[in-house]
C-alpha cells in the first residue's frame, strides 16, 4: 500500500501549482455484496457447481485527493487516488450441491473523479465514478471443493458523497457507492478442486471518514 501512496504523490507533484488544494481522506465502512461462483470438475463430486450468495464485509480506505484538479467545461473536478482493503470472513456460497463457507480478501487501487452536485454553507454533495484494479484471495470449502486461489480484475464504481466542513483543515464525509467487477476464470491451486472457477460480484458500500486538507486550498 505504501508504494502506491508514494507513486501518487510523485505523479501528482507537477500538478500541484495548477490545482486548488490537496487532501488526505481516511474512511471505514461496510459492503453488502452478491457473489456468484461457477465451479467445474471437482473429483469428489464430478460436475458443475453453480453457487451464489450475499454477505457483508468490512472496508477501510485511504485516498489522496486533489481539489479542482481539472474542469469539464465550467464544472470543477476533484481527482482521487484511492487504496482500500475489503474482508469478508463469514460468507457462505450455496447451490444444489450444498453450502460452501468462503473467505474473501480484496485489495484495490482506484482512480476516481468527483464533481459537485450541490453546495450550501458548510455542506457539499458530490457524485463520481472510478475505475481501478483489484486483487482478491478466496478460500472455499464444502462438498467436493476445498480451494485457495487468487485473481486480478478490473473494478468499476459510481457513487455519491456528502461532505461537511468542520474547520479550515478538516471535513467529515459519508459516501455511498455501487461497485462491480466482470466475470473472470481462475485456476484452482490447492485442495480437491481441479477445474476452472468463474467468479463475478457486485455490491453496495457505505463509508464514513475524515478529510485532512493541506497546502493552499480554495473552494
């Protein structure tokens, strides 16, 4: 995670004079996600396992943001470089062949753009979208399946953020986002599982956090 923070600072340093301030945002929250797994060729119970289920996970994130980093016409754009971790330790996938307790851990890097929707006194509301990449680790067990595998996949999100300014250097914010990742086929690398595993997911995330402003800052 540290190397991504250093890289974001290095890349953005030449733009510092052109933007209207920078901020560091830290947040935590929860996600509610749907996961679907399509598994083939488990030797204990040969054939396909079409599994799915919903579950909650814990989120924590850090983001380096640049206020008014660009403009779309006359609309100012905030640019964010975000790193986050998501852990789901109590998820159970289910299908006709039984239930499969599953642990999922995801680390992601994301670039997001936020534009103002409404502003009033010390409140601002923004909408945004982002794209990035995620690395996930899966541990699953159940009838005919005992696997540990990883994948890397694109990550897409759209969201809304409400920001309340506490003082000249700090703001509190709440963020709601919808996210998804496309279907990917993974190899199994341990246990009784031998065939490919296809996985896709989508979910809703709610976070609450703090923004710490630094450098010259102009609303």
